[in-house]
């Protein structure tokens, strides 16, 4: 095999990310303790999983919050519960335009270069890259793959032309953060999942080689898998195909670490959109068989558990939960537009407002809670409310005061959901 030319590592030191990490979203920064309790329950059962609180620029903009609130909530939870292991705060899906507000409070950065994928790059840069990496066009045997990887020169040129601009953008963002933070180490993730087609194993290897050339010490990479990863509901696709892709990507990551001198902590990041229950067993099996690490990033699950807690509290809290649904239903088009690629809502299955007004606490909770065995569970309602947190944000203190008043019901739901439905199936089953 032709030896690749590997760039010298010259960037600042980086924080080492632990083998298993679990990204939790908290739209309103009130459930950090309930989330951490789930992590601590897993630790008590033998699963060493590190929490990462993630919140994007878009979420902060909609809610009107600041990145510092996420750090403050995480630190308070760790202090109050006696958590002495590491935790991290993720500036989720940031770009060069949006990263500056996260520099002080975050120590984990998900570099989102989706908009740069496919942008044209000079042909001579593609040629230089391929000349630098002739090994990408040779047969490569990888543990876990039944067939050797091989990519023709023409295919390699097409893949490089599609991704090199995005990789260089990731390099620009990384260096901007490194310069701003100085000697303070941080964790770098690169998100490549928001593109048109899943990356094949050989394409992921090319991307990793290019990131190594950019001297980006990434510790997690989020590729695109086949199937639908809709917000807040289960995976839609061929589970066997997902498992094959996931195992192949694990093999590619392990090979890239050795070949391109990338951090030995590098692992896959699965941007789940939460609740991809059907792929948790395949992920668990792959981790067991290979010893690989994992970062699983959940999204708005906690916000939905807040609504379930409000419903279960009854009275004014249930009335508020019903009002939020009514407003989300009335503004469904504008709420869904930014998330059109990651939701599939059947409008005919959204319950009428008059019907919801008659619901008991249990009926509301059953419709929203993600329990496919429950005949009342409504995935369309769940997806609408998942993207409807803007309604609660506009309520301001009225909403925040109510979730504070219903803390007991909400925190129980948040902890049980994360522990029983997410952590146990992946790390303890």
C-alpha cells in the first residue's frame, strides 16, 4: 500500500473525549439535574457515560437565551448532585458566523459544514489532494468489512470535489476557535450528516484524510446514514442496512486513526434527533463486538417530557399544555418549515383542537409519550410539538414558572425517559 503523506500536528492541545458520551438537549435549561440523574443511574449500573449538554445557535435565537445559561445549568447540576466526572457543553451545529457567542461557555464544538458540501473547489486542489493520497484509490482490507474497499480515480475525484470545500470550511472554523481560546483545550466534532446521500465507507475515509490534512484534531464525526432520522420518533428505514453501515464506519474510523494520525479518541457521532429505538440494539452489538466508542446526540426529548409532566400535573398545567398544542397547530406551517427535512407529519392524524380540549392528563401524556406499544401514541402530534418549543418560548415566564411549579412530575419523566429508553438499551442491555 502506498504510504499517505500525513500532516504534522501543530494545533493546540485538545480535551480528550471519553469513550462513551451522551448529548442531551435542554431547550429551557431547567432539566440539567434530571438529565444528570439518568447518567448517574447508568453509572451505578456500570455504564461509564459522560454527559454533553448541547444547544444550537438556532435554539438560543428562538428562545432568546444565551450560551452561558447552558454552562451554568450544567455546573449547577454537577455541583448539587456531586458529579465529579467530566461533563461538556456543546456549541451545537455552529458555523463561522455563529461560533463567537459560544467561545467562553463551550468546550465542545460541532462544526456544521452542511451548507459548504458540494460547493465548487478549484480542480488543481482536487488533483493535489489525490496526489497526496494515492492510497485512497488502492484496495484496502478493513476489519469488519466483508469486501475490501476500493475507489476508482474518477470516483475519488468526484467525492473530493463534493467534500473538500466543506472540509476546508471545517478547518477555518476550527482554527478560529483555537485562536480565540488560546491554550484552552476543546473537543471538535465535524457534522457531515446533512447532505443528500449517505457516505459510503470509502467516502468517509476520504473525508477523514482531508480533515487530517487540515490539521483538525476531530474526536467525533457525524456521517449520514441511510434512512430517516426524524425528530423525536423512531428510525425509518432498513435496520439491517443501518447496522452494516454503522459497522463499516467504525472500521473506517479505526483505520483512519492509524493511517492519518488522528486522535485515538475519534469515534462516530449519531445525530439521532432522539428516540431511534430500533437502531439501539444494533449500535449496542457493534460497540460490544468492536470496542468502539460512541457519541449519541439527542435533541428535543427533554422539552417533550416537560409537556408530559405538565399534563400529568393536571389543572392549570394541563390547560397550558393543551394551549401549547393549540398554538402549535395554528402555526404548524411556520414551525415545521425549518425542520422540513427531519419531520414527517401526517396532518390528517393531528387531533382536532376540540378533541384535545376534552383530554384527561393521561390521554395527553399517552398521545405524546413515545411508547409505540400504546394505542394512543400519536407520532404526528409528537413531531409537531417537538418543533413547537417556540410557542412555549413566547410565553416566557408564564411557561418557565409553570415548569418550576411542576418540577416533581417533569423531572421524573425526564430521568426515566433518558435512562430507560436511551441509556439502558445502548449501554446496559
